[in-house]
């Protein structure tokens, strides 16, 4: 979403954009150097088995960035690749715009050292906590408006159904899914005890199209090939407004950590953030993560405004009941207040088009 607007702005000014990005960026004119669907992985246990294939992708990107034809580099998030590219950009003296650089406020703060005394690298951050953290480490940043701030509201018909967002990375989504389903089943039972009428359906959201089939296959295995009529998989709408309007119609949600926690908090529905980490990721997280919170709304406000859970082993009944209780105990009025505060906090800074235009101006002057 962020990159698509940047690609459109760059192409409109006569630049050619190449690299690795999703379908929205490609629709706006990005020439792909590799299949983007191979890149969404997170967690040590998921990355290690794919090391060599990921290294091949990085080598292709590095060669393209080092080429004399490449005037500058725009990086978005994905520190596993982009921090290495930032190191090379600093060495080469090649201009770089890094949007959503590493979360040094949470872990591995030494990474900020790459950006010190690197006048050719500009950092753009979404959150005030990021700007403050980088400032303490001697790095200047510029704020960029989050895409969520551009949400155009539609009147949507409310539903009693529940959303499950197990994640945007295939391996972690499939690892989260069984526990998410267990919570959803308990949610339906508690809902039946407290309400009159048909039980809520459960919608599993595939954040990307290529995840739809793997999620369906995994669900069929959980139910021995007989998928319940109340359970279905839906691909999330691509556009920000369309997706947020889609989410806002539901009565509750269970989501993995990441941008989806911002989306759920911004639409103002009761939700809980959960994750089932692989062993290596959990172990390294315990050792290295310094933040008290993993959910972005909680990290931004510095307090537990939304419930979050780490499921270390197989989900037991007690934790499942705790998660369900957390969903039912959330007050709609409070959720709406949090949503308003959050959207205001995200609507600060430059648009991505303004930011990339400023970055490209240095090449137009040549």
C-alpha cells in the first residue's frame, strides 16, 4: 500500500522503478525482479529453512542497487533485507529513503548505528515512539502519514460474526490457525449462552490471495475434510478503505501481531492479538525484545489498551477462555475512543507521495 503510491509518484515524474513489491506496486508500474510471494516470512524458525532462496533474492536486489543505472534506493520495512542494503548504500554513498526502518525502540537498538553519519540515508517513520527512539540514538527522522489515516468511511451493515486474522506470512499463519479456531469455537459457545438468535459465523481472513488455498486446506485437515457451514475463508480487500470498512462490520476479531492490530483498533471493534511463535523466535524474543508490548496500539500508547497473548505451547482451555473473556469484556465506547485517538496519532506528517517527490527532486536537479 505504501509502495504503490510511491511507485505511481516516481513513474509520473519520469523515473523507472524496479525491485520487489506486491501486486499493488506492480499495478502502478513496478518492474518486478522476483516473485514477491516468496518474501513474506518472519521468525527465526521460518527464515532459516529458506535462507538460500532468500539470499538469492537479496543478491539480485544488491546487484540492481549497485548498478550505475540505479540513481537511488527506496526501502520499506523488511529489515532482514533492507538493513543490509542500507549498509551498502552508506558505503556506496547512494541516496536511500527508508520508510518504516527497524523498531529500535523494541529490540536491537544498535541497528540505528548504520544510519549515524549517513547523510545519504533518510528515515521516515509512522509512529512518534519511533521518532523519539531514533532521536535519542542521534538519528533524525521525518514522520509519514500512515495509510490507515486515509480511510474513507462507508455505512456498513453490522454483523454478529467473528473475524480471524492468523497472519500475512504463510508459515506463521498456519501455525496460528488451530489455536485461533479453538478460540472461535469457544467464542460461539459463550455467545450462545449470552445472546438469542443464530450463532455467529467465523470468517478466516487471507491477507493475500496466495494464502487462501493453504488456509482452506489447513481448515479441512482440522475438521477431517468436513468444513463446518459456519466457517469460511475470505481474501481481504486490497484497498485501505475497502478493507477497513469490511472489518468494521464484524462484532469481534482475533488477530496476529502486526499492522492488523492497528487496523482492528482503528475500526473500533473488540479484538485480541495472539501469536503462536516457533521456539527459536520465542527464545530470541525473550532474550532481546525490550518492549513491554507487542501489539502496536499498546506500544504507541505505552499501556495495555488492547489485550494481547503469546501462546507458548498448545493452547489450553484456560487460556482460550481468558482470550474469549477479553473479547466479551471490551466496552464499545472505550474501543471507539481508542480508535479516534489512534487515527489522530497516525494522521501526522507527509504523505508518501510528498516524501518520494522530495527524495526524487535531488535527481531532477542533475
